[in-house]
C-alpha cells in the first residue's frame, strides 16, 4: 500500500510589524529631509550626531528612532545614507504615489492646488472639489473643479487616498463626513475647526492661526 504524500510545510506566519511611537513617526519626515540634504552634498554615510544637529534633537534620540526601522549604523562609520533613505521611504509609504483631493477651492485651496511640491513628494493633486456652483467647472492649472457630490466617484475612479479640507470652519465637519463616506481614511484639515472622524480614520490638523499665536507669544517676550 502506497504511503500518502507528505503534507506541504506550512508557511511561517508573517511577523507583526514593529509598533513605532507617534513621536518617532512625527520625526521621520525631518530625518528624511535631512538625509536628502546629506545625499545632495554627495555624502554616502552620516553620523547620528550630524542627523541630530540637522533635526534639532539629541543623538541618542536619533539612534533610538532609527532602531525602530531596524537600522543601527556602524560604530565609527555611521549610517549608509542610501540604505537609510530606502528604509525611511518604505516606512513612510513613499515608495508609490498617494493621490490627493482638495475640498474647498477658495484662496487657500487654490494655493494648495498650485503648490508643485505635493506632486514632487509623491502626493499628486488628483481632484479639486467645491460646493459653490460658480466655482464648479473652473480650472486651477489643468484640473477642473468638480461638485462636492462627485466625491465618491472621484475617490473610486482616481484612486484618491488622502483628503484635504480647505473650507471655512463651518463646513469642515460636513466635508470630513463626506470624505469618510466616500472611502477616504486619511484626512488633512486646514480649516480652523475641530473635526471628529471615526476610529480607523487618520486625521491631521494644520492650524495656521495657532502657529501664529505661538509665534506672537515669543515675539512679545522678546520685545
């Protein structure tokens, strides 16, 4: 009697991704910018002390942060710039583009739409949306403004990954709700308003007024 064939070996279970603290994640783009500057200078290695100086932190924190990427450098040599850039881009999800939709095409929305740095860094502006019928159909650069009701189709057809809110404060929450309903799970809010989103949706806020008020604090201290 023939023996049954051996069962195939079960594949190793995928290893869970190491959790990276939020404070470290917030510093990774600063390290990335510093590394790009070092690379532009033609350097192939960089020390934790140099990165710390450029990023405005201490060297021990740099070494701790980079250890979350599995990069520990070489004593007396430092970190390989090219490999560290690869690790940083991979961890930040910058190995491919993330199309963006901007909602609210007033002065701020138009300025954001015209900023070429988004596309250069992997965040091409794929669509512009506004609730004002007088703006719908107008163009900013090569992109025509579309009605806010077209959000679900735009997200689906353009592969939009990130929504940017550039509306007045009174409309911000409704826009956030519409973005979430359309399938957006990453939102950047420029509106001067508190916005809430469901669990599982990432929300970042840029409040220019708050930043100016902080500068005002230090300015009045100096004077």
